[in-house]
C-alpha cells in the first residue's frame, strides 16, 4: 500500500526508469524465457495483472517471453516457498502479494521461509483501491453512521472477507480497531464469495477491492460507504475516503515484482528498468485502471523494499492483537 504518492510523481519516477538508453547500456537480460510465478489461480486480480505485464514483455526485451505460472494455495505461500528456493539468477520472478511476500509467517508460524528476508524486491507495480461496502438493508450511509450504529449494537453486525488473513480481513480489522467498534467476522474462500455473501445479506459489511465490488454497487445490490485510499477513485466519485472520519486511515492491495534473495544489484536494476518501461506504457496503465481500478506506482527497488518493510511493521501488531491466522 503506497500512501501519499501523486500520479504526477509516480509517472515522473517511472519515466526515469523508462529511459531506453539506460536499458541498452546494460548487459543483456533476459537472454531466454523468464518465469513469473503467480501465487493465486487464473482469473483473479493478480493473475490479470501478471498477464497484462507478460503481454508487453517481449516488446521491451527484444522478443523474449515472460511465462506466467500459477501456483495457488495456502494464501500464496506455496508459491512463495517455491520461489524462495530458486537461484537469484533472474530466470524466476514472482508477482508479489502481501501474504506470500510480507506477513505470511505471522499468519502461518510454521511457514518454511521468512517473507521479509527471502526475496529481493525489484519494483512496486500497482495499488488496487478498496471500498467499505454495506448491504442495502444497512441504514448507515457514512463512516460516522456506521461507527455510531456499531457502537449501539456491539457484535450486532457481521462482515465478510475473502479468507482469514486476506487483505479484506486485515482492512476491516484495522477499521474496527481505529473506530473502536466490534463486528463478527465471517471468512469465505475468495473475493467473489465474500461479495456474494454481502449482497445476499449473510453479512452486512465487507472491504473488498473496488474492482471486486463495483459491479454490485452499480446494480444497487450493495452500497459504497467509503474508499480506503485518501485520494478516492473516479470510479466511485460519491464515495469519500475513510480518512475523512478516521485521519490517517489508508489501505489498498499492492503487487510488485520480487526475486529470490541474494540477487546481484546490477541485475536487480536491469529487471527494474524492464518492468518500469512496461509500467510506463499508457495502454498498460489504462488496462490496469479499467480492469482493476488500479494505479501504477513504479519506483526503485529500494522504494519497494521500504514499502514492504512498512507493511510488515504495520500489519504485524494487527495480526497479533487480533489473533489472526490463515486458513
């Protein structure tokens, strides 16, 4: 989740990475097909992003291929464990996710690898905004009204999530903590299931990505109370930011590129430049926005490493205090 970064600054940073002369000055990478491991199944948001990027890979690498390989399971940590064991030679990369690459060991203490140290961060690609949704039967239409009603009915509301320890679970856990309220958590197996549960009335609230919930919002099957990012989204122009009531609150799903730990810094820069050029393409940015309501971030490997470190520091106490585990 990257906070306080304007689109102008983001694109300026990407533009530096995108300079063709910089890329040509480096030794050749890649010189063969590259694997991109995706920690979830086909058809989801992270898979869609991966295939959008893969479709442009040959265009910026002289015809080389980026092969997307889905390895779902255990909240993304099956893929994480596999990539952590690979050589840091640039031939195997991973589309990063918060569970597999940041907080997985907090959620699964028996995990065979330590996410913060098992990978080389390369580039923060995108942020996907989230939306606090409510079933139409909920009379509250603002964040403050939600808080007031929940205080009047402790444990009287339920919220759905896409699974224990999923981003949608963590976002709601943070919201409840900062608002000083309680709700009953009902986990499901996917974002689609959590939204379905909400529109059926099995839960009153949820905090999915905008792309997961916007269809039901537009059809009137659910309503948008507020969005998780401070800048809002043009797709939900009437939904204010949660931070207008809870200052400093900001959440989003993030994805980027990582490699196994121990990669040569020069190779890290080359890979960063390749994906930076892809991220700078207007048609890529447009597709990410249209399919996922997402915004491109970009930046340096150090920027992404710092972001992951902030995520670990931010969510670890939420997980521990809430006794949150995966599965």
